[in-house]
C-alpha cells in the first residue's frame, strides 16, 4: 500500500519521443494506403504458435486490387519461399468496409502445425487470373513505415517460430530491474567521476567501460539486476548508433579485454548485461557501405538499397544520410549482422540485446536473429525499440522476446508529469492497454530515456510527481527500467525541441558523481521501490485490477495480486488530502510498504471483500 503526494502547480511541456516514432498522420496514411495495396501486416493466429497449433495467415486486398485468388507459399527448411514452395490456397474470410477505405477483402489460409523449433518462412501471392497461374502480386508488409515503399522495394517474406508454451520473456527477466547507461555520459573512470572531455553537447565527454566498472558498487547497492549499455562499437559520434565495426569495442571506451572483465564482474555481482545493438542501419564509414559505394558490383552492394547508385540510398527514416539502412533480406547483410550478435553472446557472455529501431527490419529477420541467439544462449533476451501502434506491437510476440513500452511511457508522462490526463483517463487506458497486450510480447517500462526529455524536466522539477510516476511504473506488470541519473533527481537545462538540432543531447547530461548534488530523498525512494519490486511476487507475476478512480478528487488505486499476496497502490493527484475506500481480503493485515512522503495525503478506508484477485 502506498500514498501519493500533493501537486505542485507547473506548466505543461511538449513531449519528445524516440526517433522513428510513428505520428498520427503517418498512421492515418498507412490505413488509407490499404485501398490500393495487397498487404500482410504480420497478422497471424496465434501470434506465438506451439507445436500443436496450426497457424492462420491473413492478408488484405483493397478496392483497387482486384484479385481472382491468392495463396500462401511456405518453407520449413530455412530457404526463401517462392512460387515453387509448398502452396496453400487462400479463401476470403470476410469483407470489411470503412468510409475511408471502402471495401477491404480479408484473405485467409491455414499452415499445418509444425514441430518445436521450426522456422516457417512464407510469402503470399495474389493472382489476377485463374488458379494455377504464377502470382501477379506479392503481399507486402504495411507495418512501420514500409507501407510507403513500392512493392518491389518492400518486405514480402515473413516468418514465425514454433516455440514451446510459456511466457514471452525468459524467467530471469521477471525478477529484473534494469538500469540504462548512456556510455559517453555515465562515468569517465576518474577517481571523482568528473568529466574532462569536450564541453560541446554533441561532442564526446569521455565516459568509459572502466567508468562503468567503477560504478558497479553503487549500482549493486541501488539494487538493480541488469545493466543496459548504449552502443559500444567504433563510430564517429558520441551516441555510437552509427556502427563502423560490429565486432569491436570503440577504443575511446576501452578494449575487448576490459569489456570481458566488466561482463565477468557484473555476473559475479549477480547482475546481467544487455548490449544496445543496431541492425537496422550502420555508419556510412562502415567498410561494407564504403565498398558498395566504390564498386557497384561489390558483394556488399546488395546489403543496401540504392535508389540511384552511388549517392541516393535508403537511410534511417530516409533523412539521415550518414546512417545507410541495411537490406536485412539480403543473405550477406543478414549473415553479417546475426554473426555479430552471436559473437558477443558466445565470446563475452552478454545476456541479451536492446534492438534499435525495431520497426525497420522484417519479422523474418527478427525470427532468424532470435533462433540464432537462442541456439547460443537459450535464456537470451531480445527487446526491441518498437515505436508503433499497440496492434502492431502485439505482433512481435514470438519474434522478439519483448518491446520497450513507449505507450505506457507516454501515458505515465501525460498523467504524472504534464498533467494532461486525469486519473479516469489513465485508469481506462491501463485497463484497455493491458487487455490488448496480454497476448503480446513482454514489455519493459521506463519514465525517460536518451531520446526524450527527462521526466523531471517535464514535471517542472517536482520530485513528488517523479516519485508517484516511479511508484506507478514499479507496481505495474512491465519490467521496470531506470534511465541513469533519474534515481538521483537529474533533469536538464532546456527542452530538446527548444534546443533545436541536436536537442536530444539535453537529456544526455553527464552523470553527477558529486554526492552533494544528488537528491538523496529521491535516491532513497528508488532504493525502496527496487527492493519492493524484487521482493514481491504479486508485483512480478500478479494480475492487476483497478479498485478506485475518482476524477474530481484526483485519486486512483489498483491492486496487483497473485495466489498468496496482494499489493495496493494508491495515488493522489489532487490538490487536497483525500480519503478513498478500497476492498481487502477478509484475513488481510494491511501495512504500508512504501510511501512517496513522510506525511501521506491520501487515507485508505478498507472494506472487506470476497477476493482481491478477481
């Protein structure tokens, strides 16, 4: 049981989200494009098939696509599907109508059940003429930004992995509390932690692997169980999302030997480690791209998509020329990327990956990566930075183990930081969103990260709002992640949009190692939250239900419960002290586990209930 704190009035600031986030106009355009497209947006049932389950494949043709028939062509031997592969004719499952798109024809077919571990790769061919003729059109992926591209430049090969029944995340992730480290700005390895690198916001400030190692006692004392490191490969930038060599450590950070020692020490402390991995794009200084631009017939030329060789090519969001996009359907590019992911697992013992810009590669690529990494380490975790709509995020189940929960982050920031949502809207969101994502991939929650303004900046420095948001984050189902410095009350000088080009550096300030500049109250609260999360089975595994939401009063309460225990989380976002009534088990003996303040401003009145977990 926990209570919230009184509001300190503040002004609203616009949120900055991840690069690659799909804005509402793009979502609308993607929907309207169905009129003239034949699409398969990775819509299968079930999303994560087990050995006893056949899989229903759905595709959609718009009013401008007049098909006489369609078929699914699939393989189970790892080869690419095509007209000579096993064919299953599709039937029309239903026809939907919308006043924006007109009629949408939904085609369906069923692929037979396969054995555990089988990778099923498939394509969907449509015919304008009678059955028996070659396909005239191949359904392409319309998720993410792929609906923009012509069919011959889009994704037409899809895949799923047949797995064993069970939750989407490996067991160790259910006990995890993740700490997100931005390497260049975390710790330089000096005795006092002071940075002496470039003062420029987009220059290298000098964080190192040695610095992470020196911070391990602090992180262990904080109680986090998994470290997520930003990219560590050689690059031209301070953020290192422009990889030059996927098989090396940037010398400015340290050596491979130092990284191996860091991994070993992390494991010795009982913690795990993720690497930030970027398979969607590379630096324009990557040797494969340099060679592709030099020689049009080079074996690596097909690793990239040239609109007009050598200077017009697909890049990150088609706006960042220094980040050419990989063609992950190309066997050579795919092998290079997957071999590098396997390398860090096998040679250094890392525990998993945060996968950058996950909406760019195909599900076919993610299935191949998952299969290869699980072959090396069965309990590996692959978590995607997938910035898409909830219906699209659900479809990563069985392809990735989890996704970063941007939708929840936006809801938490809208409710607790910007105060744009009332408690009723937030409660409705939680109920609907959790039902929607119940059969989706695992989720990792956060309040802020390196691509968005820090939470405390959004909340105008109100630490009580930060503490309430963190309390909510840690008492929900998603595995919690903490962005470096948030736990000591770090903010920023300006908003990222206000700062203009390179404004994201505002949220990437140097970690403060002068303890006199820490907010010890916030740090102690985070320590309490982490211990609460790690010690509560109800918070790690229990179901949730809303038991109170009063818009006028600004109060909210919900219960997380498993078979043996229950935790009640209560919040007061109103101006005044408040009393709320909530149900408890007949034999319950309530006690306060953690509170955001010494003087709670919401009192709990208990009424006896048949069950807290219904």
